[in-house]
């Protein structure tokens, strides 16, 4: 399983017969979007972005994306992927810890 050079066969460094793994933790800001569509329907969606820790920065990213004519966000409703197009949104509320989906 481990070679003599201190590197495992899968390329991970090893120490004393154990594989060494990185302890680096990647954070992710998550927000809940309560969206009212042009047709009047409402839905709560979650949006997150890897390596973005600041929720305010994430909100600004969502607003600037949806403000574009071709703005598209990949969001989730429970386990389902929901693609949100800016041109179909009438209003949006943002809650950093939001509703339980």
C-alpha cells in the first residue's frame, strides 16, 4: 500500500504507515432566497458558493448575476436543482439563515 519513499501508491504522503490528510477546512456561505416569480408563484431556494465566506458578498453576487439579461443561478430546493433565470423574477428576499426547506 505504501512505497518506501514516504508516498503512498495513490500519491498521498504517509507517515508511520498512516496516510496524512489535509486538515484545511473550506468554508461556504449559504443564503436562502425567497423568490416571487412573474406568474405570482413563490418558492424558497438555497444558494451557496464554495470559498465565499461572507454572506453580504454572496448577496451582491446574486443581485448582480440576476440583474443581467442573461443572468442564471444554479440553486437548490431541498434535494432538487433549480435553475433560476433573472428575467422570470418579480421580487426576491434574502435571509442568511432563512427558512427550513
